[in-house]
C-alpha cells in the first residue's frame, strides 16, 4: 500500500499500472496479487486503512479534557501534518481518493462511511459543548460538524494546488472564526453609511 500511495500520488490512479506498483515495492506480481487481485483493491484498502486510523484518533481525542482542549488536539493531529514539507504525497493521494470515489462505488462507500463517522463524532463534541453552554445551542450540531470537516478538506485541496499555503495562518484564521473573533461588528467611521447600504 505504501508503494501504491507513492505511485498514485505521482501519476494518479488511472495512469498507474500494477507493474508500476510491483517495481516501486520491489515485490513480484505474484506476491502482490496474492493479497490484492486488482489495483482497485489496493485503493480500497488504502482508503479503509486511512479511515480506521483517523476514526480511532478522533474517538480517543474526544475523551480528552474540556472542549477547547479536544478541539485544539484535533487541530494539531489533523492539520499539523499538513505543515510538513513531505505532506505533498498524502494530500495528492487524498485528492485522488475523493476523485475516484465519484467513479468507483466501493471507494465512495468507504469515503461516505468515513464522512458519516467523522460527522457523528464531531456532532457529539459540539452537542456536549452546547449542553455546557460553550457553543451556541441554536446552531445545528450536525451542520457545525460538517463545517468542521470542510475546514480540513478545504486545506487539503489548497495544499495540493499550492504547497506554499501557510498552514499556521490558516489555522489561526480558522480558530478565530470558531471562537467568534472573526467578525468585528458594524463598520464605523468615514464611509460607513455607504458601506452599509
């Protein structure tokens, strides 16, 4: 799967052939076909492995400390690696997986299952914080969870398109939005009236 990830990030799923993966892994075709009868099986296994690892991390972090601590740890765990110079292969593979999910039902099933699991876990965190009075109870917890997921997906897309994207500044702006420090209120001063109109 590591060899497949490397090949897929370089050439994409459709341009990569099984012999490319054999060459990268230094394994014979027979050795690979023993475990993966097709390239699609490797892709599905990669998606499943990534999903299970990420869900396990969120479940563990969800039980750590107060809401702010949990959210900070989630950010460090999932956004921090995107600030690594070597993350290019991972973000390219993520984009390839999302694209393949639109064509391949089995990959779509894995990706949808993952998104549903993350949505439910994040909604639990939000719901618990709403009960504590930390987050606006008028907001729909599932909708907030979807927005949280989109923050990460959006950064993955931007890093894939532009590796120079500043992750620290992205996270800083994201946290400002999440804790209500983004909007500064109605503009005042010269020209405020015309801007309001």
